[in-house]
C-alpha cells in the first residue's frame, strides 16, 4: 500500500468550499472531544459507544438547529470521518503511543477527510480528480494512470490545497544496478557515499529565508492579538514555512528514491536524532536538514523497491577510525580531513566515515 498526493488547482470559490469543510471537521472533532472529556466519570461508557451517540446527536438534533443549518450544506462524510479520527486519537492515547487528544485549532493546520459510502471509486488518469461528495477539481500535476481508492484527505499547506489517497497495491521491485554502499550523514555535506558521491542539501532556512521568517515573526508579536493584520502576517509565515518544507521534502524524496533504486544494500548510521538535538549549537541545522525524515523515507522506499537497509550501531566510531588500517584518533568537528598517523593515509573525514560504515558488520 502506498499513497498518492497531488496539489489542487482551485479558484476562490473552490478554496472557500475546502476551508468551510476544514472548519466543519474542526467543530465536530472539538464537539466530540468535549463530550467525551465531560463523561470520564461515567466509566461504563467506552469511547466507541460515546462517539456513536455523538454521531446520532449531530445527525438528529444539532444539524436541525437554525444556528447550525450551515452544516447541511456541507458533506456529511466530513463529520463521520472527524469522529473516526477522534476515536483513533483515543485509541493511540489508551495504548500509550501518544498523548491525550487536544482540541483542534485553525493554527494547527486545516485538513479533513471524505470517503465514498458506496465503496471504492475509480479515478481516471488526467488533470482532474473527482472527490466523493465534493465534486470534480483540477490538478496541478496530472495522474499518470487510473487508480482505485475510497478515502481522500484534503489538506492545506501554506496557501495551497492538496489531496491524498491510498492505493491498495505494491510497487514492483526494481533491479538495482549497484551493489553495496555506505552513507555518512552530516551537516557540512548532507550525504557522503562510499562511492565518493556527495549530496549537498539545500539549506532553505539559511540566508534570506531565515531572515525573512524572523522578520515576520517579530512583526506578528508586535501586532494586536487576533487582529486582521496579525492574521495576515501569520498567513505569510505559514506560506514561508510551507515553501521551506517543500524544498526540503523535494530534496529528501529525490535522494532516497535514487538510493533505493540504485543500490542493493544500503548502510547508514542509526542516528540518535533526539540526542543530537540536545546540542543547541547543532539543533537548528539538524532540524533544518531533516535527518529523521531521511531515515524514515529510506526505510519504506527500500522495502518498496526491494533494497536492503542496514542500520549501523550509533556508537560505532566511524569518524574516528581509519578505513585503511583501523587506527583510531580523536576528530574534532573543525578537522575536515582524516590524516592517519599509523598508515599515513589522508582522506576527507566524511568519505572515510562512509567507508567504515560500508565495512561495518554486526558483532556476533
């Protein structure tokens, strides 16, 4: 199973319709969460039972009130899926995998889901997509082929709306042209391969983008809270964040796809990203580059394309070890070349580390 995501090309009327549905989802989610929280003392009621009753109240009572008449003009599948999302949130909370569900806020993002109550629908190839209960919309990038899906999630990133849906299928494994590779992840160069290839990440938070972001955030802090001007500034901040995220995601997706399609065996360090973020001098660069997202994407793409991913022990001293003779020495971050005092070899520190990662084998 994999997901397809496309940007929607909406006019003002269509964008307003999407915003209304996102608000509808937010109201229903918060309504259900409020009632469930109030009924914690009634231990005999399960989350499922309470949310089933909430659904009945919304359908038979709330939507019939004059002040909520606007709900009848929107897709009923939105509030059905909002309550399913709330149920899933409580399930994750009960299992300990996440915290207690929080009230949805417009500033947390706008999104909602709809589905076809009649089962899966066929999506034709081309530059339009028919979303169940919403209508037909134009796409920025066409669908290359026909797809079959049932549930669709619409979300807003910056000032753009996207639609995503899951495909119940598996990609065919590819025949990788290369054998094994070791990859050293770093800040100066994002990825250095044992094949001597170097990939430098775009640094969208550097220079102009970072300066502009700080200026806008400072401007918003000085404006009247909740005012129209402050909302306009927050929209600018949101658009800038979305642009930065798209630049980062585009780089990571291209790199991880290339690696998974090219090499049969890929070895990377099992980085402790959370621990690395504790270093305030490196935290900004690490979060900007997206180390965790790189590993996550590489993991599922290796499974998708039939490659094998090996995570090297995070305590393995790849940077401090000579890849030629195995001699170890301290390597401060400021030293960019590994000069071995034992065998005399001189290598770029990141390339030397990538060779050690390639040659690493788990201890028996």
